[in-house]
C-alpha cells in the first residue's frame, strides 16, 4: 500500500482520534465551581457527625429538613456574616457553620443556658466546625442590641415573645440582599402564625410585623417546624 493510502485508512484515523482524546482529556482541569462541589474531608466529618446524632437532638433543636434549608440559603447567596439567636445544643448551628465553611464565613451564635452552650461547643468541635463559630454564652436580650453589623444572615430561634424585638434590632444591621429567618413560624392564617388560634405566643405578632415591613420579600417554608424567610430588598424597588 502506498504511504498516502495508508494515511487515509480507518485504522490510522481511529488511532489519531484516540490520541487527540487522550491529550485533550489530560489537559482538562476542574473549574473552581466543580471543585467546590467535590466532597471534602470536612464534609465527610460533618455528615458522619450528623448521621451519628440524627435521633439524638432533644433540646428543641430544628429538624434536619430545616437545617438543610438554611444551609442551602447560605450557600446559594454566598452569605458570610451570620447570627443565630438560640444555639441550644447546636444542631442548626452545625448546618449554618457547615454552609459558612463553603463561603468562608463565620457565625455568632447566642445561648443563655450554660449546659446547652457547653454541649453545643463540644458538638461544634466534634463536627470539625469550631473555626467557623463564635459561640457566646449570653442573654440575647442584652447581646443582640450590642452586636455590630453588618450581617447578611440571621436565624432567630430563641424565646418567641422576643422575636419582634430581635427582628427590629437586627433589620437595620442586615445588608441589602441579606436574609432574616425565624423558626417555628408560619404565615398568619395558619396555626403557628395566627392570632389567638393556638399559635406559639409571640410568633403571631412577629409575623404581623414581618408582613407589615416594607422592603422585605417574605416566604414561609413549611416542610419542617415552620420557617419564615425574608430577603432585604434594595431601596426603590418596593
Ligand atoms: C428552640 S431552642 C434553639 C434550637 C437550636 N436553634 C437548634 O436547632 O439546635 C431555643 C434556645 O434559645 C435559648 N434562649 C431562650 N431565651 C434566650 C435568651 N434570652 N438569650 C439567649 N438564648 C435564649 C434557650 O435556652 C434554648 O436553648
């Protein structure tokens, strides 16, 4: 066979195509976004910790579905400065801090009860998330007004009668585009948010305040314990 004929043969073309595929595949590097999606050692450690505790949260902690929802909000919006009011033994704090480990952020979480604060601190350590959390043993009635903003994410889950005040204190410190969330809250026509309909005291008034506040885009996530989710809108678009 002549040389020019050999170059056109199917075998030769297949060999060249294979070689090209190998060269191109070898030069492809994962994009930063794809790299972020890969499971890290920390992810494995947090998951293992959450799995080991899945039936062991007994101090009014959020259900996992709400933890996952909060995690998704923080990661999606790339929030980095978070405040939690009501740490308890740390379940929601772990979800928040885990999300902040992705965005490079930090959480301030506040708990008044010493035993719960101690247990939460141990849980954060065990989950490998301590460096993302500033856990304060304090009365939120005193500490929240003193916190220096700005913040971009708030999770309110302490004494329900104080929800409206926590909201009023934190809203001016929340960045535009930031998110204020509160637990055990449903919209005003349902059990938890309603006035005089057996809802938890305090949350009905809070929902009224939330819905009456201009410049917020509020929705309610009801798959778990009830979560209000309010984004602060830029001035001029409401
Ligand atoms: C519903 S639990 C929080 C659950 C927690 N977010 C979780 O999912 O793991 C409410 C917590 O708020 C705390 N708390 C109540 N009043 C408080 C206050 N004034 N200051 C700080 N913490 C308070 C309670 O001691 C309790 O541990």
